[in-house]
C-alpha cells in the first residue's frame, strides 16, 4: 500500500491513537477507533452497492460527522468524493451531477433544490437521504457490515476528490486532486503551522470547499480532533470555542469580522484558542491587528483549489507590520512572480502573475484538457492572480489577472481602485470592471453600493480616487442597490462586465 493514501492515514491514526477523540458534531462524538470502524463498515456497504475504484460519490450535505465518514469511506475504496455546494440552485447542482456522473448521491433531507433531480438522472444508482438530526442514522445504514479494512488496491496517483470551483467566470470546472495531492497538502499545512497532537480544530465554514477536504486529512496526520458545526452565530461561536476547548479554527473574513465585533462589546475569553486561520478572500489588515490586540492570532491563508488549498500562510511571527501580506509559500512549495506576457521571472518588488510549483498541484480539470493546459505550463501552476514578492519571500496579492483593465496600454488593478473607493464613508462596497472602448481599449467603471441614507456624486468619487491613483484608474461610476455574488460571497465580475458591455452596445 502506498503511504500517502487517505484511507491508510486513518488506519494508522486509529492504530496509534484509538482513544483520542477524532470527530465531534452537534449530535455525535467518535474516537479514532470508532471513526475507523464506521468508515470501514460504510466502505463495505458501498462495495456491496458495486461502487468501484474510480467511481464518483456525490455529497450534498451540511457540516456534520456524516460528511467526513462518507469522504473517508470513499477514499478507502478508491472512489472519488464530489462535495457539492449546497447553496447552489437546482440547475447548478444538475450541471455538476451531469458533468461527473456519480454512481451514488448522498443528500441532506432539508435541501429542496435537490428534490426535482431525484430519480431523474440515470447514472445515479442509489440516492441516499441523510438525516443529520438523527445521530445514529449512519450506524443504522451500515449495521451488520464488516469492520475490517476493505481490500481495494488504492495508490497515491489515484484521484481522491473532484471539487467544482465557485465559478466567478461562469461555468464551474471540476478540480481533480489525487491522494498524493491531498497528503502533500496536509504535510504542507501541518509543518508550516503550529498544530499539535490532540489539538482541537473547529470547522464552521462549509466542508464542501477545498479547505474542508484538506482539514480532515491534516487531522489524521497530526492526530487532531475535528469539531464540525454548521451554525455560525457571532456570539454562540465564542461559547462553542470555549465549551469544546478549541485550539485552532478555520474562518472566512466575514465570519472573523462578526467575531471581532462581538469581542468589542462582550467579555469573552477563550484561553485555549491559539490561532484562527482565515481565508477565501483577503483579510482586512485592521481586522488582523484588531484581533491581535485582543490576544488572538490570525493566520492569513492564500490559496487555490487547484493547489490543494493553501499556497501561502501569513503568520504573526513575520511581524504584525507585514499583515497586508499573504505570507510565504507553504512547505515544499516554490513560488515566483512572472511577466504575464513573456512568462519570465521578475525580481522582488515587481508586479506580475503568481505561479506555483510542488506536489500540491492538482492533477487537472475533470474532462477539460485544454483548460488544464492553460493553467499548468512547464510544470508551474499559473494562478491568474497578480502580485509581487518582497526580498523576504512575502507575497502581496493585488488582483485577479482577468480583472486587470488595460487602458491605453496602462494597467489598472480594480482591487486597488476599490480599496480607495471603499475608504469613502458613504460607500458600503464597490466593484470595478473594464468597459470596452474603441479608442482606449477599456475604461474603468465602478459599480458602487452606498450605505443606507447616504449620498455622493459620481464626480466626487472620481475626484477622490484620482487624488491617490493615476487618472486612468477610474472613468465612470454607476450606483447600484447590490452587487452580484456567488455562494462564497465573491463578486461575480463577469456579470458586471456583461452588463457594462451590453449597455455600451445598446447606446
């Protein structure tokens, strides 16, 4: 057996630490012995349903113990887990199911968006409804199945997961990661961060993201306890952190912001909490500093599903004054900044595309060879993010390459313009996109959402921006009630670009 196979990691952890708590959900607690046992029984159940190595198992499920158990059981028999974003609408779910044609679908009983699809897709041989409120529904499902390790020859190069990207550019792509990728990512994370044997790790962000697929592996490698919860409440989260004696947790910026706000007005003390990992979008520096002043260390993570999660971590030990940075490349990962057009490496301080190399790099997009070749070139993964590195190897990410606007040969980085606009106290949020122009190529237009009851003119915003940035950085402002966002809360700029460029044609 290859040592980097996910199922083997669970077997060894159960052998070494049988009585350590492995998995905690609001309704259930498992030691590593119990965890491995139910995973094996479920693996045998799936084998009996004729699930073979290479088959896909789709999972539409809120954070629960069931999620991790199904994932591990699939891994033990060489099947691929396809976690699906449960916030998607029926059409989005159908697209993913038709793209990866799973043999088995596990779904939560509460998701109405799945209901119209049930019984309609011929490739799905079994639809299994999960009842997460019933703590023992999985036990009932696998009752009477053997507890021994299933005998399936799985190797490190075998694919383990397909994760569909959130699709800020339209159609989402299935990112295929192998057992080796997932194992390498767990080693990179556990050797870059200060995670300790028996640490307790809380996950309230959705497990269907790449982070949620890597964290269970990190737990096996390091012998951590994974506490899963699907309820996020700014005050109750502190109670949960304290009750479960959590040492580390994963969050996204909006969550961290709520936690910070509740710290300001309530006496909260969770001495066990050593670090809060935060990612998914850039973490505002004032939030990192604010948490730091309260004694909580925020670790900023920058990564990509195509790089099995975290590519860089910023740690407070790099100096709190560098907290605008995304940090250093994780263990066993090389990173450089290249010229977007020529691909040549750029010196420190120069802005270009961020590229990465190492064992964390994904195997390719599911059934999309061309798209894979666009991003994996000469052994490097091209992130399509724009940034620069300082002489200490700290990365500063500026923007998405595809969001870059070229006005008369000059580069405009929307994120820089947005951060200036967002400093205006009347502004709630903004998004800047390029509008095609016959003479200048593109012009920068800002879509601005104002705070309730506030007003400001287009001219005032443009004048303010031009005080800090070159004149070509902003030409137009359009006021809107809200910005189009995907399930991750990221602004879908392609929708705004379509709007802007259709409008131009109509004029």
